[in-house]
C-alpha cells in the first residue's frame, strides 16, 4: 500500500498535465487573440481541472497498480509470497480495499465537485461568448439566448464558423427557416451576429389559415446581441452540471414532456387526416406543419433525455473503473514483470482503449438510440472479463478452464 501511493500521485499529475495541454492552447488563444483578462483565463483553467481529474484518476490507478506489481514481480517478491502459501487474491486484498475507498471518494467527487465546476466554467464561457459566437450554440438542442429568436443547430464547426442542420424561429414575425448548412459571422462593432443559410426553406402561417413555403438558395439573418461581458449567475444547468438528484428530476420531467408531446402529435395527426378526407388542404398543410415542428422537438427531447441518462451512469461507471483497473493491473504487472516506464505504457494503452469505448458508447447512445446504461457500463464489463482471465492466470499460473467448466 505504501509503494502504491507515490506512482499514483506521479501518474495523476503527469496524466492530468498531458490532457490539460489541449485546454491550455485554447486558453492561450483566448488570452492572446481574444483579449480575455488573465484572471478569467485562470479561473477557466481551475474550473476545468475537476473534469480532467475525473478521467485521469482511474487511469492513474491503473498505471500505479501495473508499476507496483510489476516491480514486485521483477524482484520475485510475489513469487516468494506465493511460495510461502499466500494466494494472489490475499496479496491484492490490501491495495484492493484502499482503492475501494478511493472509488467511493471518486463517486462523491463526480456527484458534487464536478457538476459545480462544470457549471462555473460554463457561466464564464457564456459571459465571454461574444468573442466566440459559436459557443452560444450548443449542438442538438434549442436555445433562446437570442432575443426574439429560437435557434437549433444539429452540428457546428467552431474553427471555420460553419453550422449544419439549422432551424431558426423568428418569434416576432412567425417565421421558421430551415437549412442543411450555413455560416456564422460576428460583427462585434455593430453588436450583430449574422446567420447565412444556404439551400433552405422558409415556412410561414398567414392569418392563421394560409400556409406558405418558400425555397431559397441563400438567406441572411442579422440578430442583435449583447456584447457587454457581464458576470452573472445562471440557474439553468445542463446535464454535466447536475448531481444525481438533479439528473433524476430532469429525467422524470423529460419523460413526462415526451409522453405529452407524443399525445399531441397523435392528436394533430388525426386532425390532419380528417382535414385531408374533408378536402380542406389549407387545414391539412397547417396540421402537417405543426406535426413536423413537434416531431423535431420530440427528437431533441429524446436526445436530451439520453444525455441525462448517459451522465447519470457515467458518474458511477468512471468511478467503478478503478476496481476494474485493479483487477486488470495487478495480474498484468505480475505476468509482464515490468515496472517503471513499461508499466506506464501498458497502463496508458489499456486506458486509451477504455476511453475509446466510452466515447463510442456516448456517440451510439446520443445519436443512434443505443441504451445509455449499456453504453457506459459495457466498457467496464468487457475489461472486467479480460481482467478476470488475467487474474485467474496469475492465481493458478494458467487459466483453469477445466475447473471452471466443472
């Protein structure tokens, strides 16, 4: 246990610094090119650290365990203990209990500290969003940050100020504009954010009876924005800014909204069919327009619910990864009999595989309807099976398939 702590601390600092490098370059860009005050840049950096630590802490556990048991195996200390009658399970018991306590701490960290830091860094980024206009536009959700407009962006490219799958509601004039792609231009001196949409459609209800649809090759919308940087607290929180209780409350709320919206869509669809049978084409077009709008809203709410479920499961799955990495790392270090830089490389390789699986799970759950629970827990299950095989091999010096089959 004593020799486990130094490599863990070293790995935690080293890995956190490596993952922080990308954020550092972004912050330097905000400071040098965007002219943000140094104290605000420093606050963004501090509030970003908990998110990085939530990933690097399990990774540091894996690296430390591989290095620790690799060094013991290289010096034949584990072999000496096993020769004296100790099982591999009894050797790993003390570090396992220590890391079990750390896992509980990490769950509390992910539930209380991490959401609050995410909330504060989001507040800061929203306050300086005029210097980077696409920050105002989260992907896949409707935003009301622009007075008189509701904007939906399916995907965005911040580097080139490109936006895709765009829907803009002009609340004052009763217009809806949709386009597969567009551009953003920020005219800071005039306090204007300009949307340029290409190959889209303009939908409008006239006198609550007539419906008009117009196709366009290019449409420009100028939206006035507030360019003053004002520090203010926002009560609204996204999924990664909520603790477990907040996520569960939002999930219940979203499920009720989805059920009500499905009922509304069914009712409006029946009205559209009745209007079509009666030959009322104007009423049919109006109802079809309402159904299309509600279906897009329903898709957004379903994706939002999936993100809440992903975040809820991630709080526990990332912490549980510490236990998985002990079960993998201890026999791996013993079998390879390598500590030092070899242990670091093996640990980084394994965690990279785990991180890729987590990202793939998030993508499938968010965009392709995969179960959020399995998306977040399947990487742990896969590595746990792999770790169990390694553990059995370290215990018996071979995988006892015959004993397991019996």
